[in-house]
C-alpha cells in the first residue's frame, strides 16, 4: 500500500535554510504567545494578579493596566498575540507556497519588524514615563529582538 505524503510531511522534511529560519521565527513566536497569553488574560480580568519580581522597580499590574497598555482601543497584550499568530502563519505559508514565498517573507518581515519597533517603544515608555517594569513585557521584547536575527538571515539568503 502506497503512503500519501501530506503537506505536513513535506514541511517537516524540508531541510532548506529558509525553512530553518522560518522555524526559528515560529518557535520564538510560540514563546511570545505563551508570554502574552498571561498578560492578555490578566488584562481581560481572568487573573486579578500575576506573579511579579520583588522590588520597587517591578509593577506588572501598573504597567499592564496603564493607558499606555491600550492600542487601537484594545489591551496591547491581545494585539501582541495577533502579531505572534501572524508570524507563525506567514512562516508556515511561505514554506508551503514556494512561488510566493518571497512576498510572504516580506510580509513576515513587516510583522516581525513592527513587533520589534513596538517593543522598543514600550521599553522606553516603561523606563521614561511609567518608571516601572513588567517582567513579562521585557521577556516579550527580548523575544521580539531575538526574532530579528533569523529574519535577517532569511531575507539575506540567495536561493
């Protein structure tokens, strides 16, 4: 009996550099989804408190309930979840559809760069305006900045 190859089989067996970079971006996005799921559930009121680091500098509650934590009229945690989801979707789509993969990679770059720029702006806001730190936001910013390395490699490839 002949086994049929599925799209998933094809993706899993793809050993190209481009797919490797897209996998790295998807893995970082998965970490971001976990991190910002906690923030989003807090902002939605599912959690009334979330663990924080000790010290006067750390105030996750204050940072994530501030007016700066609202983007497009919604809690910013949910907006970040959408960005991480888009990253994973575009990374998989570019692997599945080889002809438009360069266009999909450019769209992926737009999402990743947008999230990194947003993270930089929010870190500055925490330091200068709020003078308090959310450890979950710092972790998210680190994830966003770490995503720039595989993105750069993905865009520089010549295949």
